[in-house]
C-alpha cells in the first residue's frame, strides 16, 4: 500500500520544514530540475559522463540533506521524455548510472526509512531496469520516512495524456461521469496522485524554463532558479533555496 498525504498545503499535523521568521508553513515537497552536468564536465575538459557521475554524488548529498531538513518529499528530474533525443551512447551511460545508483544506494535509503517512488513512464525502459525499479519501490513501500521520487522518462505532457487516457477508460467503462471530472479527479490520475502538493521547484544551471516538468503540479509552486551547476549543488544550496521559499508570501489567488 502506498502512503497518502493530506492534500491541502495548510493541513494540520503534517511535519513541516521550519518556516522560521515567516510564520507560514515550511516546504513539504521540493522538486529539482537537476541541470548542468554536461557544462560542469565541459568546464573541466572532461567527457559528459563525468558530469553525470558527479551529478549522482550530488543526488546522494541532497537526498541526505532533504531527510535531515525534514522534507516529506523530494522529487528529482533524472531523465525526461525528451532526453531520448540525445546520442544513444549518452542515454546508455545515464541508464547505466541509474542501474548502479539503485544497486549501490538502495540499502542506505531503506535503512533511513526512505520510500522510493518513480514518476514518469518508466515501464517503457529496459525490462531488467523496470524490474529493479519495481523491486526498489516494493522494498521501501512500507517505510515511514520521506519520499524520494525520481522522475524517469518523465514529461508533464505525457503524464497528462496518460491521466486523460485513464479517466477516459473509466468513462468508457461506465464508472465515471464526464461531468464529475474536476481538478481533483485529474490530480488523482497523475503520477503524483499520492504525493504532497508541490511547494518549491528548483532549477540549477541558470536555465529558466520548466522543460516539461510538473506543469500541473507547479500551478502554485514557488520557483527558484540558481546558476549553480547540478554537480556543485549541496546541502547549503538547498538550505538557501528553502530560506528563499520561507521569505515568500504565497497567496494562492487570495489576499
Ligand atoms: C542534466 O544535465 C542531466 C540530464 C538531463 C540527464 P545535462 O546533461 O542537461 O547538462 P547540460 O545542460 O548539458 O549542462
Ligand atoms: C531537463 O534538462 C531534464 C532533466 C534535468 C532530466 P534538459 O537539459 O534536458 O532540458 P533542456 O533541453 O535544456 O530544456
Ligand atoms: Mg541540460
């Protein structure tokens, strides 16, 4: 069984990262577009794979920091549905790193009570990798600690298409009245259905675009852009992003 979270950002009883100074609730769910691995490597005259390897180290650091800061959920954009456009050798390198990451880090995640989740159409990946991912999700499913959600073969438009197909199938089966399709129904059909609402979306490397990431979920997320290249991102950088979040006034359309 997967854990469910209260949906409203103002729900009581949830564990919040300290929103010190502002009096507003701290962030529960932070997502990161981990960008800049290639440029990090280029600056050092290294091959792109070296940047991706250093990027995995940053994932380890930041996952630890997120746990220590008491975040409920950290979602990491690891491979987009558009990243297949890259040379086959780079795609293979990224898949190899992912496989190695699951093998090397699952024990630590599990020991720390982390629940591993995946968003995106990961079942389209290599069957052996899909098996490993399903095993990792199942092994950590009953943990009570934070969720680390990895976005794999993820594209927000693809996620919304799959959600529409799920709802359409239920309508065709006579289970769902089209008039009953509201934002909650769509939210419930997305890959993120049982994750807390997205509070803060970070992108590294100076790019200021969403690149098809969490378009629905970002409707009222705070956005934070930093020039730091992903392999250089660390606990301090995450703390600075959260401090910026805590200074903001979220109005959700109200006053
Ligand atoms: C992010 O780094 C990692 C992935 C998209 C897999 P990039 O590989 O996009 O690095 P840059 O943008 O070329 O520097
Ligand atoms: C977004 O980065 C995808 C991931 C971080 C996995 P990209 O490097 O693929 O994005 P664009 O191509 O610069 O928009
Ligand atoms: Mg990039």
